[in-house]
């Protein structure tokens, strides 16, 4: 159905696609994997007419095609759902679907007709989208289904999905995959860009691996496995399992008792009591939105509890603020690195001193010591393998994995006694995941306590020495991560 041949595309000095060739068969689900920056989005944006290639050929449905704009692509029945949604929050689903501003061609249909069509498309694929709902009232998962509907409304039978699952909860991913399978059974062709290997193995028929702007290979999903894919992606053997010895837990350093935190959405965090010892990693598994975010933010001094107590090293820190908490030796790697972890528009140097910018060695007598900042940032870049290595780059220009390494490096530089860490590898590529996992285990082995929240069950069971499960704001169980099965933990998480 689609064939790209020797496509080249550079942005200035940056070669995004050096030589990309592969083909996608009609009626299949074709995955494209590769680390951040491998050139995946670029090649598919070329197919969708958002970029013009510098060289190479695109063939569609057996014929060479010249796709100059998304309008041309849509004319051929090609649709694309982007990593970042392009919906207008204050308008309804049907209004958004009619708009389709990106093509520049308003579809002349009256709203009633459009609502009917949205309703029937939604019913046909069990998308569960109400044409009259306002976008701002929809969950992220539902907004994504609206984006899908937008493409289907334009009669797309070849759909390009750029990292569609990055923003979804595990349940939403399962529902989303069921929708993709229904679309495939209707004869549609789907290209899905992702960097989650379990997803590739679960959903695709074939998978193309890209690295550094080229295609490393295209393989049948049924004949490959995650170790082989990981090797192709990174270009070397990758440890998918976390290598760690037995923990040597020492004294209790964190003691949480009867904690209660009211929440805007959902039941409060309630009756939460647990301890963490120095030298151990305690994991908290749970479906996102069950109170783990608020719990960690409360321990980090960002929000106050409504009842209960928090003791750290024998000292009451229940009402301590973020700076006081940090001063005591508690590090925090927040789940939303762009909102809470970094100043996107500031450079790496400034980001490397956030939270310690007011005191020695960074500041003295009210002045920031630029030599100390330079030493701090270059130390982090080197020890935490942050790329590119230029301290004057804005944080936003780094890939997710490198942003995360910068934040982790900054917190590790303070050698925390307790590290609070949420979703440490979300949206991070495989090589960086291995690195981050190793760093967390090393910190534990130096005697620090780690409290780890992750929605990735494999991650939390592999890293944690003890594992708590949170549901509806309450700790509903503790399991031994060495012996508990994923199914058992999943049942506790969902109450099924
Ligand atoms: N519009 C652009 N301008 C400049 N550089 C870009 C642009 N789009 C992508 N790049 C660069 O091209 C490379 C490949 O990017 P991309 O195709 O987005 O990778 P992927 O989707 O695999 O993460 C990256 O180094 C990226 O910074
Ligand atoms: Mg991309």
C-alpha cells in the first residue's frame, strides 16, 4: 500500500532521514520503532505531506505519488494523528471534526449531518464519542479517539499514528488496541510509531526499526522478540531486566502514618501508613490517578496533608515546605518533567542548579558563581550522559530521555538520603531506561532510601525490594515483588 524508497531529509545540518526505505502492506498494522530522534516522525510527516523530502520516492497504492500538502494526502485516503493533539478545547467534538483547519479546506457539511456521521462512525468502531461533548470535558483517551474520528471522517483508510499511547493509561491502551484491531478487520492499514516494545509485540504484524535516520531492518512481529528489537534499536545488547543484588535495609528513615489528602478528582488519599528504610527501594504500584501523585507531592512538601504525620530521620516534617524538605536530604524526580521538573526555556546550566541556586557552592554573598554552575552542569552532563552536551541549549530542545537524565543528575548531585521518584522512564527510550534503572539501584546500594511510583508494572516489580499497591487513595496491599505475579498485582491495582 505504501512504499518509501531512499528518502532523504535534512533540517539544516541535522539529517533526520539519511536513507529510509520500507513498505507497508495493505490491511496490516505496521509498527515503526526507534529511539528519540531516529527520524520516525519525519518520515511519516513526509508521507502526510507536512515535509517535502530532499530526495527519494513515495509510492502509494502501486503508483508513484507527489504528496505536497496534507490536503494531497487526505485526497489519497491518508490520515495522521499527531503526538500532540490539535483540537480546540472550547468547541464540541462535531465542530472540531468539521473544522479540520490544518488542511485549509473547510468541509462544507452542515453540523447536523456531521453529528450523525460522527455518531455512526463512533458506533461502528465502538469509539464511545459523543459528537456534542466539549473537548475540554473529555479525558485524554477520548480526545485521542476524536482525532481518530477526524481522520476517519475524511475517509482515511491508511492511518498514521505517532506515539498514540504515550499519553494513555494501561486500560486506555487496551481499549485503543481493540479499536485498532477493529479498524484492521475493516481492511484499514495502520502505521503506529511507538517506543514501547510490549506494544509492538501485542499489536503489529510487522515492525520497522529505525536508528540515526536509517532503517535497521523490517521484521515479522511473530518471528521476533523484545531482546532482538532492543538490540536493533540501540545497536548493542540491552539489559531489559534490572540487575540488582539483595537489598541491605538499615534503619527506618521515612515514616508515614494515617495520611489523608483531599483531592480535586476522586476519593481522598486516606489512611496511608508505611515506612521506608535506608538502603531499600519501596515501590508503589497503581493505575494512574489513584492518589500516588498527591502522595508523592505531599512527601516532597508541595502540598499539605489534611491529617496524619510524616517523619523523616526521626523528625516531624508533616508541614515542611519543598525547600525545607530538600534541605533535609530528600530528592524529588517529579512525574511531569516539563511542568514540575524543568524550566523548558532555560538552558541546561540554569536547570542544573534549580533548587540549590541560592546557596553554596552555587551562590555566595548573594551572587551566583558562574564557575560553580559550569562545574555542576558539566559534571551532570558527563556522569548522566546527557546529549547533546552543550550547557547553553534550552531544556526544551532535548529529547524526553535526555531531559529526564538531566533531572535525575541534578537530584543525584545532592546525594539524597531519600529519593522520591515518579514515573522515571515515561516517554524515555530504551537505552536511557537501562541507564536510569542502574542509577536508581546504585543509589540504593550507597545506602539511600528510594520511594518509587510507576504505572509500568514491569518496572516497579523489577526495581522494588518491597511493593505497595495503591487504589482509590488507599494502600490495598503489600506484595513481595520477587514472588508476586503481574496478574496478582494487576488484580490488586484494579480491585478486579
Ligand atoms: N522541523 C524540524 N526542524 C529541525 N530539526 C528537526 C525538525 N524535525 C525533526 N528534527 C530533527 O530531526 C531528527 C529526527 O527527528 P524525528 O523524526 O522527530 O525523530 P523521532 O520521531 O524518531 O523521535 C531529530 O534530531 C530532530 O531534532
Ligand atoms: Mg517522533
